[in-house]
C-alpha cells in the first residue's frame, strides 16, 4: 500500500456534489500513512453540514478495497472562501459570494426556489443572506413572514431583517404592500444598488439575489456593477419557459458571469388523491437545455401544493418540513450549487496590498 495507490483509488470516487473526484476538486489536504493505517484530511469548499457523515462513511468504504490497508480515519471540514467576480467590479463588504437566481420568464417559481435555496444553505451551515431584487413585485417578505421597516443605527445604512437565520433585504420593507412603484429604469437600478450596498450584511458566505424575470435594466446593472460569483437559471420543462431561460443564460455568458447550473421546477405533478404522476409542462426540457449549454441540471422539483402553501404562510417548506422529500431536493440542489461554485477560481484581491505612487 502506497500513497500513490490511495490517490489513484480516490480519483475513482466521484463526489456527487462537485461532480468530479476529490483529488480534482483539490479537497484532499493530506494523506498520512502509518504502517497499514491511513489518515485522510478532507476540506470541502461548499456548505455540506448534513452530508459530512455520509461522505466520511462512503470514503472509508471506497478505500477499503486498497490492498493491504488497515484502519482508515477520515477527518472532514468545510471552508467557504470568496470566488472571482467580473473584472473592475468593487466587492461588497462582508459578502464572500453573490449568487444570482434568474429565470428569463415569470411564473416559473424562481422566487420560491431562491428563498428555499437560501434556507437550505443556512441549514447546511453557511451564513446566508437574500436580496429581493424584484423592485416592482417583491415577494421575499411574504415568503419569510417579515414586515415593517428595517432598523438603522446611523441613519445612513440599514440592518437586514432576519428570518430562520437568513439575513434579508427587500424594497417590500420600505413601501406599503398596496403601493405601486411607478419607476423608470434609472430609479429602479439606483434602488437595487442602495439595497445591496447600504445594507449592513454580517459576514455572509453567500448572498442570494432573487432577480426579476427578463434581461432588462436590473439584470444589466447586476452584471455590470454587482460582483457576482455565479448564477443559476430556474425554468420549467415548457418550451416557452426554456426559450426565455436560454436568453437569460446568454446574458450571463456575455457578461462573463459563470452559470453554475439549471433548476427545473414543476417538472412533474403528483396527484395528492391518487398518486398519479403527470408531466403537465412537458418533460426532458431542462436536461436538453443543460446538454446544449454544457451546464449541469442541479435538480428537478415537482409541482406540489405544499411548496406554494408553505411559501404563502411565511414558513417555506425547507423550514416547515425539513425531512420531507421536497426539502431534501432543495438541500441537494443547494449543496450542488455551492459545490459548483467552489470549483471556480478563487478571489485573491484581498491578498494584494494597495499600491500608492507618490512623487
């Protein structure tokens, strides 16, 4: 038994969230051999609290096939770091990574998905915030059961409102629920930047931004002025939704924001009375779009009444029914999303000192 043999065996273990082996993901920090015994140190770069024990037992079982190996000890930890963003875009203080959730088309469940993924990342041990960038139709306050104006300790910045451990900010906290915002593009983009940069976010690993549908002013402002580490696209299997989702993908591609994957929502309806399954919006669309664009389909979510009911009640399903099959799908998507981000280049801007040229 040698270190080379162990490394070779590890390269055959594809970690399901990274989608590659742990050696390729640079997650193996050390391999120590003492006689027949092996001590393996693994450091994951994504939120994975509920998965650590499963990964540990899977790794031990996988390595036992190495000839001559004795006792195997695996230590696994998580370290989430900041990842690279667009060039010449100033970082947001206290925010390591910004993940944009987009759809291209309205009505595909993007906001519900964004909120449940933010909650799932929190349950997986990350410090998470969500910014409701849908200025005309903010829905995050209702989904998280929040209302009222945010506090300000200096009359210049706002404190995020917190629900279920997630820090949040939305224009919905600043205007009445029945007040229509009749604003032109420049006012909307200014409001978005104020909500982002004038909120006192506290040590976030991830800030999820729930974008409005389309590829208009807010999306372009986000792409040009907000440091985005990655994006995900939410769609349904329906052809018209996939068409608009493709436009959203194209926008991120043009502005050099990596798309971490696709989430297919409402992929299947299961009758609550008889259990009959029916693909109301078609099938295979998300997989086809993923294949065409060479991105991962991170997961498929059913059309289920409980997702809507819990979101409307202010207690999304990831919180209300954490052990349910649907909540587990959200958790798996959240792990895959953050794992795909962990494979992207890291941000090293904080490592370099500021250079000042003086006469």
